[in-house]
C-alpha cells in the first residue's frame, strides 16, 4: 500500500496510513448530510455524500420534494486515493471554512444546484451513536450537527429557484464510524431475533438566539439506547437539557407524525416545552439510499461512473404503503413560549414500540 497525500498532515489517529481506516468492518463509512427549505413546506431538498473505504466506493445524492413529486439523482464510483476532495460524478462539496461554510454543487439536467451553507451557531458534537445486534455493534459512530442558512440557486425539472439566506434554512450533520452500508450482511441469528421494532426521533431546531439538538433512540420496549438534548448559543455555550420526553400525534390510519411536543429540562430544573408542527417531508427510503430504498443503497457497488435519476409520485399507493417502514424527514415549525424556530423533525417508528402503542409491523395509529 502506498502513502496518500493526507499522510503529510499531522492528523493521524492510528499507526496506519490515512489511506486505510483503523476498523476492518466492511460497514465503516464517512458521510455528510444536508437539508434545505424555505419554511413554506412547499419545497424541500436533502443531499448527502459518503465514502466507504473498506468497500472502495464513493457516492452522493440530491433529492427534492416539490408538490407531489420527489426527484432524486444519485452518483457512485470506485473510490480512488483518499484525499481532501469530496467529489463523485456531477457532485462535489467544497469546504470553504471548516465547521462554518460549505458549498454543495450538483450537475444534472433534471436536478442541479450550486448552494452555500452558512452555520448560524457552532456545530455540536453529539453523544456517541451505538446500536447493538446481539453482541455486535451495527451502529458505532460519532457525529456533529449544525443549523444554518442557505444561498445560491436550484433548478429542478425546469423550475429555477433562488435560495435567499434570509428565508432558506436547514440543518446538517457529519458522521463517521460503522453503520449498515452497501450490500446487506448475510442473514444470521441476530437478524431474525432482532426484528421487534425500532424508534428514532432527531430534532435539530434554529431559533433567533440559540439552537436545539434533540435525539431519542429506543428499542421496542421503550429502553433508551441514545439520549441527547442540548441548547447551543452563539458564544459556544452548550446547555444539557436532560432526558427528553416526546409526545407524537400520528395521523389516523398511519404512522405519519403531524405534530409533536418535546418536554426538556434546563440545568436549573425548569421545564422547556417545544411544540412542533410538521410541514412538508421527504422519505429517505425513496431515492435517497437509506434503509428500505429498493433502487439504491449507500455504499452499494454500482460500477464505475454510475448515475441515475428517479421521480416518485408521493400521492401514489406504492409510496404511501412504504412510508411506515421508512425514516421520514419533516420540515418543522417549532414554538417555545411564543418564540418561533425552524428545523427538522426526523422520525421513524418501525415495528413494535410499547410507549407509542404500536404492537407490530402492520398496526397503525387509531
């Protein structure tokens, strides 16, 4: 194995070349996630870029929901020498100012963008993300998150949109570690024994004078496997906000969250209640490559210089039938004592979850 350019920099974390990661787990990944919206609920963009060193794959996607259409473009290629460049096919990221300003460029005839992210508050390093399958971690990752605004241009299916940073905002995260990627692992004992259920709620929100980051991950009986609740201020101060309690109001006959209430606690023991109204949404399992996507999965080997386009009718029965088994990102309008903030309500409740009243994979809200 030859040294790579990154080896010239004093950033090593293990006695290895940076061309090789310290873990031999095939599921090691290194990924960016972004979302953007104009606060109306009418248009929503999500994008991601990922590197999978032990699979030797690099890929990216951009998906936009507008009206009843969800458009997605994907790019994938063989991973070359690891470097500071984040690029695949017609997609690239430019780090203009680390932890503050990022440029996202996508070039495709049906969906293109040249947009720049500007962080509104400092990025927050979340609690370690760990999820076990029997004795083996299937998720073991670090992640930081940030809220911010967007500027630039977007073109989707012939419609041109200008992103005004006074209107367009969003959230982003940057994560690395181990999570299921690429072709699925072989079926085994724990695959069959761990099919009870999974609950996930992730809520990054931006208010005028602070940002909130809330994560709740639970197993089928309500046992919490990840808990994070912080408030970050412009000067970098971070408050811990205790053990969140989440109330979700599901649309009857579905598992679609229409609204929610977060019960948080300040360091002084005072209650902090956040009311959330969900507006437009994107299903991450329809073109974005997340779990359950039948067309493409992050890290999957599709050959060299591969790209594809999909257009999904979000009013179709096929789309609606798969929603209860997908992770959904919603544009969130949040209120705290009359103050309004904006961000995302990401939610999945798959299978059994006792606190939510779901007993299996097929029952829906009354």
